[in-house]
């Protein structure tokens, strides 16, 4: 007898990408973002039955990536192409005024979508006042937002100068799993790892970001994925 086909439970996540432009070109071509980063993220999420849905325009044959001029267009945001990163503080993620202004000025246009902002560079101030550049990506999972910053939840910032094709997939999983690096064996080779490297077993930015079959129960159980906040219906029993 032939094998019984198993139905794939599809959960949809709306993702709205936007590129911040300084008016002098892009650190990474728009086509690269669309054809590499978005495509890679789609492939990685699909291994766990999650479909990414992007905005499209009539007549287009792919996702629409909006471009917003960063220079003098967004109040409270520096026009130099750099955005200050949100940073962890205890059990919360603090959103500084600059990314807060960005999130407020360019919110999602669809209910329950995840907004992704591609900036030329991500910067952060460390102990001693030194400013570090070259950030790859950072996200704001909902449970790590303070009550006053809850409107900034489920946002993703990506630095185009340092990002890899896997960075978006990496940050999306933070949002969908509603967790930081300390949960679910993020940097281990255990069966519970949810961003698995086919090469060295670490869930780092440069890995292949394949989601292992053993990881699916963790994905299905996470409240963020089943929550109506992200318009994701629960998987079938």
C-alpha cells in the first residue's frame, strides 16, 4: 500500500519590508534584498509550515519593498543612514528614541504584520561611550517589550552593510518564537534548536538556518505563533 499523504498545516505571517535610503544609493541593491534575503527567509520558514506573505503591487512578479528617504523625512531619525539598535536590559528590550521614532513614523500598514526596516548600518553605544557599528540585525519580540513600549513589538531592524542572506530568517524566528538567545538551544546542537546549521550546529547569522524536524513541536507550542496578534491560526490537532 502506498504511503498516506500528510496535509501541511500552513500558517501565514505578513511581513512588510522597507528600505531606508539616504538619497545616495543603497548599501545593498533592492533586488538582492528581494531575491536573496526575502527568498531565503521564505524557504526557511516553509520548513516549519509557515508561509511569509509580502505586499505586492499590480503587475509585479514579486514582493514589493518600499523605499523611504531617511534624510529629513522621518522626525527624530538621523539622516546619515545609521539607526541606533534596541538593546537588552535585564529581562526587557529597551527601544531608544531613534528607532522608536522610526517605528512610529513607519508602522505596519496591515493589521498583525511584522515590519522589517533595512538601514545602511546599525549602531549601538557600549560601556565607556564607544559607538560600535556594523550591526547585522535586531528584533523586538513582544514579551520583551515594556508596557509603554509594547507598540514597538515585533519589529525587525537589519543593517545592510553587515547582514547576510540569513539575517532576516534569524530575526523572524526571534519574533515568531517570542524569545531571545537563551531559549530552545539557540546556540547549541541539541534537537530543540530552531535555527539549525547544517555545517557547524550553531544558530548564528552565517548558518543555513534550516529548521529541523525536531524543532517543529517547539514552534507549534509557542504562543507568539498561535497568537491572533500575528494572525496565525493554531495548528490542527
